[in-house]
C-alpha cells in the first residue's frame, strides 16, 4: 500500500497538466490527450506515487466532474532476492 508505483489514469475530457499539479505534492504528467468532433476527448495521465496519492488524484478528478475510464498500475519487478511480486 505504501509502495511507490507508476499509475496510468484515463479520464473522459481534456485535463490540463498544470491544473492537476497545482494542489498535489505528486506530479502527474499528461501522456496523451485526444478527441475529435464526433468522439469525446480522452486524457491519459501518469502518476508516480503511493496508493494514497492515487486515491487523492482520483478524488480530485471525480470532484472536478471527470469520468474515470481506467486506472492501471505498472508492473514492478522486485529488487530483493527471493521477494514475491505483488499479485494483481
């Protein structure tokens, strides 16, 4: 729960990176923003944080009216000999 991981968060709508980072100690990066006339805009962000940081960003996005489409955690490789990786 306290491990620092990279999370990919996809939301419906255009998200401004500076707005995301204005009130957060964790810096989110907008990786991709797309949208065409006939389809809704979708923004993919990355966040390098622990689980509490992820929950905080999700609450912020929800409070701003964004629809969360997906949240994924990047697989991490343990660097301790004999360690068992987290199961998803």
